[in-house]
């Protein structure tokens, strides 16, 4: 919801989700164009665009490489 945007909740959730991974991974996201700056702030980079609906609308395909060590 817009009233919760910019408060850090999305970054916390994404960080928590990524922290559950182990090893070397590349995470891909097909983002809403309005969310592209959020993912860039989280370290993702835009690698391509995917055509969406309606014709002529494109969504950014973004990725981030991560390396997490095994947790004991």
C-alpha cells in the first residue's frame, strides 16, 4: 500500500528472504517499472526488458548475485 512505501519494510523483507539462501546464487526479478529504483537500491541491476500487456509496455528484468556462507 502506498502509505507504507518508503518506510523500509520492503527492504527488510527482501533482506530477510535473501539471508535464508546459502551458496552462490543469482536472483532474478521481473519488476514493475515503478519498483525498479527500489530494486536498484537493494543492489539489483537491470539486464533486459520483457514485453508486457498492453502491447508496448515493458517490465525490467533485474538480477543480483549473492554469496552466502553456510550458517552453523
